[in-house]
């Protein structure tokens, strides 16, 4: 949502306040997106004004809305720590937040006070033909270094200032990676336990602030076990694993196209740009019920769309108060 905060409130600093025109433009952009894409279920990040967002989505046909946290007020009108939310056209049966398993956290070297940087939302939604489905909305820890060096506090040479900034950058960035990776790990283990108990299908959506290939979050796509004979575990394992919706779409596409060249030409679109470079950091992960190759699947991914025109070809009047991410959506089609 890129700082969804109704004026005259400010986000982070007192001068960061939307004008009436800017706020109207931001709300219109969201309404236009909902009208154009028409998602049945949608997750939000960076929500400050909860009541305003609930009213906006309800006016656009989303009867059901969930949130499990509130932003923090620094001063009378200055806010920080935005939250996640979810809107749905289908009934939300239950909403809760995920609490990390602190015994497990300590066993992997984390503090007994470990917590998610932003609370994770789980909404159980009654989806046609599928029944209850657990939908998770996340906003994992950003790559912003956890340590910042304040050069105003000490009298250092120019070289020493660079050295101290470098050490803070190296250690602080790794600290953020540890937090982000730990959040993903503890969430996934909780999802597995929940799946064992309820057997509900799973959807994990949001801003991961990381790709899934560099090792920090790769555990979210674990699909094999070490030291366990394959004949003993494969039938059980796939029920508890998550699949990248893009890969499921690509797999379905490979069954439709006749040319390998045509398939290879389908490239994954970035969801975020920084310093002129694009990367995929927003994902939809799905359980096996949405994988057409799984014998018990009910739906399959028939389309995968990245809404990025406001990033690659922005028009100020239309996109001036949009978002710095490209929302992704998938079409799930009931299998015959």
C-alpha cells in the first residue's frame, strides 16, 4: 500500500502527510486496481489507516475484512509500524495471528524473546468447491540494516567514518537477513503443524523482501528430506510443502505450448525495482491442492499476472500516489 495513512496524520516524520488531492488519488488508484483485476481475496501491506481501508474495500464489493494488529503512534499524529490486512469476497471463518514457537526459536540460536517484525495474519476462508482454506499475509523484515552508525556521536577521521559505516552495514544487513529468514522458518513450521491438525489448503502471500533463491528464504520451498528413503516419505511430504504459483503456472503452460522456444520466452517479471534493477520479492505460495500434477488437486493455476504499469510506464495523474511494488495475482481454475 506504500504508506496508506489518511491525512492529517503523518507516517514516520511530521512532514510526511498526504494532501487532500494526494489522498484522493491514492484511494482512486486502489479502487481502479480492484475494479480492473477483481481479485476474490487480496492481502495488503503497509496499512496505517485500518478503518479507512475497510470502508474502501467494502465499497468495492469486499464484504469480509481482517486485520490482527494496529500501527504504533509515535506522537499525537505521527505513525510507524504499519500492519497487514486481508479482504475477501468469500466468508472469513476465523482470523488470528501467528505466534512463534519460542522453544524452537531458542533451539536454533534465537532469543527467547524472538518476535516477528510485523505480525503475520492468518485468515481461514470458505472458498467454493474447496472448503476452508488458510490464507496467510506476511511482510517479512526488510533488508534495511538493523544497525546504524551515528557519526555525530564521535570525532573520527574520514577513513574511520567509512570503516564504521562499513561494519554497521555488514553486521546490520546480516542481522536483518537472520530476522527475515527466522520469520520464514518459524512461520513455515507453524503452518505445517496447522496443516497436520486441520488438513486445510494453504496460501501464503505478501512482501517477502527477498527472493526465494539466495538461501535466506529458500526453506519456504523445501520439497525433499535428507536421510529418509524416498519411498517412505514422498506421498506424505508433498501434502505439507508449498509451491511457487509462478512455477505452477509455468508447469501448466508447458503442457499447452508446443514449442520449447515459446516456453523459454516466458520470463518472470520483477515485482520491485531498486537502483534501476528489478527483482522478485513478492510471492504467492500454494499448497498441493492447487498443483495440477498432484493427484488430489482441485484447482490449477491458469494465469499469473504482475500489475506493473505504474512502475515501468507511470502516468503521474494516474499513478502518482500508487505503490512501489507490483501486485501479483493468480487465476485458479476448478479442474474438470
